[in-house]
C-alpha cells in the first residue's frame, strides 16, 4: 500500500468506490471519467507502479487481470460487439495513476 496512491486508497476504503468485482488478486470498478459507454479498470491489489516494474513473479497477476477483463466484458454484454484493452505506461504513455491498471473500453453503438 502506498499512502498517496489513488488506487491503494480505493483498495483500503479511504476512497469509497462501488466495486463490480473483487477477488484475492484484484478489483474492478468503473472509470470516474469514462471515454466509452463502458469503461472499467482492472486493478491488482499489489501496488505495482507500471508495466515496466513487472517481474516474473507477477505473471500470474497479469494473466488474471486479462482473463478478468475478458469475463467482465462478457458480464457487461460487450464481448460479442467487441472492446479494447490497454495499459498506459509512464507519463509519455498517458499514465497518470502509477498503480498498474488495465482499461477495458467498449459498448459503442
Ligand atoms: P491512466 O491514465 O492509465 O493512469 O488512467 C487512470 C484512470 O483512472 C483515468 O482514466 C481516470 O479517469 C481514472 N480515475 C482516477 N481516479 C479515479 C477514481 N477515484 N475512481 C475511478 N476512476 C478513477
Ligand atoms: Zn497503489
């Protein structure tokens, strides 16, 4: 847990957030500033700064982030129409919250 990290503060309840899914590895919630009709964030409980900081020990976490995003797309009814998954990496890649997260966006007509 990092004191000034928004997602750690969501994880510890300091920032109240409606979770769409939670298990021992990760949480899923809606992006507060959506760029698509459906915009979810899949966030590991472990504080990892960005994709650059992943180690081989994190492989299971990363794979669970991706399969959970797939399951959430199914649950939100956008699996068939299609969606995008992306990680922003560091400032130049558009990352503003330095706690790893996968964006799931879709639901366009
Ligand atoms: P990134 O640019 O990849 O770091 O994305 C961070 C995302 O977190 C942005 O799309 C924000 O809209 C979103 N965000 C920031 N604060 C919150 C919050 N309290 N609850 C939900 N989403 C948030
Ligand atoms: Zn964090």
